[in-house]
């Protein structure tokens, strides 16, 4: 009787060891005596015939891979450090186990190599201003290489581009020169517009002499508004001539 109880206990223990629970985002790749069972298991409760069967868990969730900074030499021979983020997930659990030893490590190495290769074909200006286009190209190339592993690369984002200190100073000087150039252009445009307005005003005053007198009186009014203690009131010569002429006529 004790022997039977021990056998029953061992059977129950073996039975529980054969039961596996796979969550919704997991699949189980089963090998039976070393041979692949074609259909992945899961999700839910699955039975594995231990020790004949061996199961490898594979997650189907999106993996966020942070690519460490890579030294990239651009086409115009500028050395920069670039890091990126790669988003990928397993779409074929069997390939991710059978075709590659470690799909996480393999995808990481492929992302680093492709990052240096693709960005090295671009100029520095393209690297700084066309990140989205380069990121799409990176995603296409990495996905093409990881497809035989059952891995789908959904997105690649270029996080940061670190320039050398010398290049940063040179770009800062260039930006400052551009700002000064725009300021001078705006100032010259203002001077040109002001000269045009003055020319038009001079032509108008030349056509209408009375307007000069009105402007003169307006200037005197503005001077008086400033409450000066002494005001020198110059009299135009033509006014004097008109005044003297009127007196001579009276005599």
C-alpha cells in the first residue's frame, strides 16, 4: 500500500509538471524527441508530455530595443554619434526559435550594423534635417534581414545625433552669420522703403509750396509742446520778401 501511494503521488507530480499555462501574448514551440511539433501551443492551458516534450516560450509583444550610440562617419567625412530605438515583435514563433539562436541579440546586432551602414551614406545636413526619411529606410533594411527569423520590425526612430565640439561651434557661427545677414537685409529694405517715402514727400512738397509752410508751423507746434524756455523762431526768406514787398506797395 505505501508503494501504491508513492506511485500515485509521483504520478500526480508528473501530471502537474506536464501542465503549462501560456498567457495571451505567449506561444509555446514544442520539440518532441528533438523534432519540431509544427503547430505552436497556446494561449491557455497546454499539456506537455515530459520528458519527451520540451517547450520554448516565445512572447509576441512588441519589444523596444535601445540601440547604443554608434560612431558614424557621414559621406562628407564628419564623425558623429547616433543612437536609435527599434520596435519589433515576433510574428512567427517557430522561425524565431529554429532559424536563430537568440533573436533578441541577433536583432540588436543587425540594428547596430545597419545604423552605421545606412547613416554613413548620408550627408550631415541630411542626417540632421531628414531623420524621418532615414528612419524609414532603416526600418525597411532591418526588417528585410530579420524576416527569415520571424521578426517584424515595425518602427525605427533616430533619437539623437551628437556632433563634435568643433562642428557645434562652426554651426553656431554659421547660424549667427545667417541671423546677421537677415538683419542687414531687413535693415536695408527698411532704408530703401524710407528713402522712397522721403522722395515722394519731397516731390509733393515741391509741387505744393504751401505744404512746406504748413509743415513748418507743425514743427513749431511740436517744439512748443516740449516746454522749452527759449524758442528761436526763424522766418522764411520768402515770407520776408512778401512782407517787404507789401510795404513797398503801400508807400
